[in-house]
C-alpha cells in the first residue's frame, strides 16, 4: 500500500519529522530521549528535518503545547516514543487509605489524549509508534492508541527505510521491524541493530540523571516477569569502537559546558549478560582512552558472571553495579526463570565486598512460589548484608502481556489484583502470599532498623518535579514557577530521589548546562547557606571560589548585553 502524504513536499524539499517523547514520567525523572536521539542520528545523511519534542519535561500543558507545535510545523511524520507505559511502582504509599489495591500510574490514557491532539493538529501526517515499552506489546499499544504502524525493537534501520520510501513515494512494504495494527504476531518482527555511529545528543539535556549509552541490545534470558522476556532470548552487542566513540563524544560535550566528570548509565538490560567479555572490553577501552577520570557510571548486572577481572575494572572506571537479584530463595528463582542460583549470589556479595564496589541489589517480593518460608529466607539474606550494600525492594510484580508471568497468572488467578483485563495490558499485579500493600507494610517493619534497605523507586504520584521545574525556568520554556521556588523545593527534605544538598546541586547543574549564570549564582549562594550534607566532591571552599568567579562572569555577561543593546543589536 502506498501511504498518502497530502500537503506533501514538492520534489527536493526535506521531509518533516516530529519525534514526540510520549512520556509523562519526564516530570519526575527527566532522562534524555535516547531512543529518539538514536533515530535522529540514523538519518542525518537523508534529506529530512527531524525535531524531537519532549512536552512533559518542558511544557506546563504538554498536550496543548505538543499540538500547537505540530500545527505550526505541519510534519509529514509524527513518531510517538513509548519508552514507558506506567511508573511501574506497585506500592507507592504503603499507608494509603484508598480502596486501591495497587498504586501503579498507567500512562496510556494520557498518551492517548496526546495522540488524539496530535492527530487533530497534523491530520495528514503518518503516525508511527516505537519504544522499549511499545516493543514488548505492540499490538495492544497500536489498538489502544488507534495508530496503524509501529516499529518493534531497535528503530534505526526501519526508521531510515520508512523515511527513504516516503521521500521517494515508494510503498512501505517489507521493512523489517515495521508492523501494522492488523499483524497477528508483531513481536516476531523484533529488530536488533545499531546505527553504526555514535548517537548525537540533543543539547537540552543536562546530566542531572546521567547520560545513557547503549552497549548491547536485548537479553539472552527470559525471566518470568520481565518485559524483555518477550524478545525471545535475542541479543546483539554494539561495535566496541562506536560505543567508546560515543562515550568520548559525550564526555567532550560535557567538558565544553563546564562539567568535569559526567554520570553515564549503560542502557543495557543487563551489562554482563550473556557473558562479561563485551563489558570487560568496554571498560578496558574506557581505561585505554583515558576516560576513567572523566566519568562515573552505573549499569544493571546479573549476579553472574562477575569475575575478579570485571570487578577490578568496575572499580577502576568508577562504576556502580545495580544487581538484579529479585530473590534469595532457590524455589522463587526457579519459578521466575532467573539465570543464576543462590551460590552465584553469595559469590557476588563476596566479590563486591572484596573489591569494595559501590553496589545496590534490587529485589521483588511476592513472585510466584513466594511463601512464608521463602519470604523469611530472603529477609534473612537482606539482614545479613553489610550496610555498604544498598537494597531496594518491590512488593508484587506487574504482569505484562505475553510474558511467562502472564501464563503463570492465568494458572494462579488467586494471587492477582488490579484491572479486570485478561490481556494484562492494563495494570494487573501478581503478589503471593498476601496483597502488595500488606506485604509492603510488613517489609517496612522488617527492615525498619536498616537505613540501607528501602522500597524501590519513586511513583508518579509521590515523585517531586524539582528537576523538571528547573529545566523549565532555565530554558525559559514554560516558567510556571520562579527560580526561588525551585531552590526552595530542592532544599525541602523528603525527596525520594535526592538529599536536599544533591537536589540543589542538580538544579544548579541544569542552570549551568543552559549557561544561566544568574541562576547558577543564586543556587551557589543557596548551597553556601545550606547547613546539611553536600554531595560528594562538592565542598564549601569550591562553592566560595565558584561564587567569586560567577560574580565576575555575570558582571561581564551583563556588560556584554548592555554593550549589544547600546549598539542596537
Ligand atoms: C537505563 C534505563 C533506565 C535509567 C535511565 C538513565 C538515563 N539517563 O537514561 C533510569 C534508572 C533512570 C530509568 C528510569 C526509569 N525506568 Co528505565 N530503563 C532503562 C533501560 C535499561 C534502558 C533504556 C535505554 O536508554 N535504552 C536504549 C535506547 C536506545 O533504546 P530505546 O529507548 O528502546 O529506543 C530504541 C527503540 O525502542 C526504538 N524507538 C524508541 N522510540 C521510538 C519511537 C519511534 C517512533 C520509533 C519508530 C522507534 C523508537 O528505536 C530506538 C533505537 O534503537 C530500559 C530497558 C531497555 N532495554 O530499554 C528500562 C525501561 C525503559 N525502564 C522502565 C521503567 C519502568 C522506568 C521508570 C518508570 C522506573 C521508575 N519508576 O523510576 C523510570 C522512567 C524514567 C523516564 N523518565 O522514562 C521500563 C519501562 C517499561 C514499562 N513498564 O513501562 C523499562 C523498559 C525496563 C523494563 N524492562 O521494564 N531507566
Ligand atoms: S536477565 Fe534481566 S533483562 Fe534479562 S530477562 Fe531477566 S530480568 Fe529481564
């Protein structure tokens, strides 16, 4: 079928593409729209104009702002990036006195509102979905959003082909990864590929929540509850030189903006699966290229393989291992299809301690097979850990369509709570041997004396919007609030994601990134007055020097502006 492009460009005119980050959680944890950046990078040599829009981060009324933008730009293609469909936090508030059995905020109704508004604003455009969450259950998303086409898995190659064909007026046929709403098994189309060149980053994003760098795609495992299980154990490594070039470029751009050391997140499902050879090669490359002092990094790890060589390199390159443990019980591990056994877990702890590695362990209580006895076993394991190892835990697991857990859930409906949706597209939670809120309260009691153990993540309902507000003020995009409000909010204790000192430093970094020296100066002043703990690496002496330098720079900046005005420019 040939896709109609009314109002289409005349020959030679570039195709206009609007990539929209359809992600309301940007208000709570803003991350760069890395998937969309990868798509844009993949078509830099085509005759196309690609623009990335992140309405939930930069606009006070995201749907209206996105629609307005689409109306003005009249794009030929609108890409919707569905990185997440929900906040994934089963219990956000253990004490909530609502009748709700779980607290997951499902974003699909909001995303449907966004899609409808964009559809009205750009009725001629070809709509295309993609993204990590989309790719795990594409048919359900296309139906719900009433979009005809989507790309399943890595989007670089299919996106390129789609634009190429549209530009030449050819049909959108036989493009690997491109699926139709009517396709019966779109998961079969899953793509694993890389652009083959370092990702070009949008300059808007400060490293407030780290820069993602993908080194491999997919996963050779199939844990029962995991979205990635829907890939069917497929994976591919990125080319080493390209990964290292991307790291080097990211560091260089940050240095240009006055950030001496950047936080990176290796955006892989598990950095050390299916083997550690690739991860070791990446870390060795960091050392060889002299990048180790210029970055810190974090990645998800499976407890095994984790050799002494890998541990040494993690340490040498300033890494932090977030280990996907889930449970310490052999029976729960077996039923969850976890790719390790208890002895691997014990070996990992020993390795982490021996190499003094910064690490945290992620647990999920309530998985299939969880009983009073297995709960007690995992609780005992957690209690045996030293306080240097942080632990975060969830109570209950979201059942996603097509996963092995969905099959288990059909067999054991007595442990299900949430939406009445047999397809599991709307949030349904599996939690054994008791409802998740009860389990969350119980675990809080069990770990009350262990400050390094806490409930996992932050939900949309309880998450602070401080960093998003900082972006809006710093870019002037939607000053819904003043900089003083941002600083007050940052200094107020109770943010799950950061201590007040860290929050002040994070908003200061956003201002610095956007060269708003006036805002940096007032954040510095506030940090100097602040009596609590400062983040690692920041001292009052450094702040005083920065204040002096900023005083000079802002005066210079002001003089420059006055001079320009005087010359009538
Ligand atoms: C690293 C990571 C994080 C880091 C991010 C650090 C950073 N600075 O970016 C941290 C820890 C901060 C994080 C936070 C969260 N995360 Co996270 N995260 C990941 C992880 C492992 C990698 C993401 C990534 O960058 N991938 C690499 C990029 C290149 O891939 P991509 O985005 O998929 O894009 C490709 C394709 O999807 C496609 N594509 C993407 N968009 C589009 C659009 C179109 C039009 C087309 C055609 C194609 C296309 O092409 C791209 C290039 O190949 C993914 C799992 C995964 N494998 O993706 C989970 C994942 C995205 N996270 C998830 C979740 C739930 C969250 C949180 C909500 C958790 C929380 N409550 O705090 C937040 C949300 C933050 C936010 N604003 O979105 C879930 C989402 C699923 C769901 N249930 O909705 C995932 C899928 C993990 C999982 N298996 O469950 N996350
Ligand atoms: S090893 Fe990790 S990414 Fe792979 S299926 Fe299991 S939980 Fe998912």
